[in-house]
C-alpha cells in the first residue's frame, strides 16, 4: 500500500549572524528524498558545504532514484566528493565540513543514512522506541554515552558536544551510517533535526507536540515555539542555527 507523505521544513538562523544549516527535498513518482545538513568552517565554508552536500545528494538521487544500500552510498559519496572538490579550489575552505542526514521512501517503506550529529527520529504511531533518536551521533559525547561514562540525555549540553568524530568533507575518514529499510504505517512520523534544534527540544516534548499537532507544519511550529521560549527564559544569546524536516505518513 502506497501512502501520502506530508512534509515541512524549518530553517532558522537562531542567534548567529548567518545560517550554516541547509535542507531540501525532492518528491518523485516512485521515490522521495529529504536531506538536512549542518555545515562548519570559517569564511562561509559551513554554509557552502551544507548546501553543496544537500543539493548534490538530491541531484544524484534525481538521476538514479532508489533506496538500496548501494544507492545511498552513491548519493553520499557524490556529496562528499563535491565538498572535497570545493575545498581544493579555495584555500580558505580547506577545513569546511558538514554533517548530513538523508531519508528516502518508496511511499511504503523508508531508509536513512547519516554522518555527524544531525539526527533522525522515527515515531511509530506517535511514540519513539526507547525514547531515543533512530540515529546515533558521531560525536565525542555519544562515544562517552556508549561507553557508559555519561547518560544519553547528558549529550545535550556536554562541554564536548561540538566535537564530531565523523563529518562530510574529510578525505581520510568518510564513514556514513546506513540503515536497512523499515516498513511504514499510516500515523508514523519522522523528524530530521540539527543539533541546534535537538539541544533545546527534548524527546518527550517532540512526542507531546506530535500528538497535539494536525500536520507537519504545525508540529514544527509548536516545537519552534518551545525552543524559542527556552532561549528567552534562559536569556541565551548566540544560540546555534536550528533546523528540522518533518515527514508525516498519511493513509
């Protein structure tokens, strides 16, 4: 059975002067692809890396649509090569990197891949399995949580939370994580979000707002309101860009 997929995108600069997050998606007749990236690097490199990676994934997907492990590997490798090629053309961009998370569906099932700490959450019938993201951050705090040194929840504001172990644009260490497909059901939802978003919106809050929202746009708007209230209440300045993609599975 093929489902309808309702999508919405949130891209916010936050307390920064410019936005290094980038998101886009493409809906084809047989497959759909959503991509979110969080760039890093000075001289505009983060912004360029994120946009270049996302658009390269979508361009490659449009030419070779599919959702096998080989397809996802092709999309990710093309994006990584595009970032590395851009680095070589401008010495100021030599250190630019980006996280990236992509989701692909054939309107019956879904598969995803990621590198870095941009997360994907999968809600089955409005609930998270184990109240955790479906992806695992490639970061120092996540490694500490895996080793039992800190709790999973302590990743959010850990002092080393910005130390990534993997990112796109590193020619010597490109190791994305690719899942196996899962069957979708009407009522399922997926959320892709950058660290500037999930640092301030907890998993229980994501779940609560999902249950109270009638659509993808309203879900994102409700979570955005929560995030901005926390920023205001704590008088935080200079908070990171925060971005998300919501996908809801309709009958």
